[in-house]
C-alpha cells in the first residue's frame, strides 16, 4: 500500500504529464488556427480593390 507522500508524488507526476500533453495540444491547435487565418488574409490581400476593378472595366470598354 502507498503512503500518502508516495500517492501525492505519483499524482503530481501524472498531473504534470497531463498538463504538458494538454499544453502541447493547445499550441498545435493555435498554430493551425493562425495558419488558417493567415491564408484567409493573404487571399483577400491579393484581391483587386474596387477602384482597380472599376478602372479595368473602363479600360476594357
């Protein structure tokens, strides 16, 4: 049978291992979220502005 000190030591090891796993998973999720946002911003930053579209229409007419 475990003593209370042994129990708390084992519990602390498990708690910290779970904390590290959760932290790593959260970092991966945030990285994926920021990559998706960056792609969205890049896509819209490369679009022509309304003024550029209007100018192209005038030149085509």
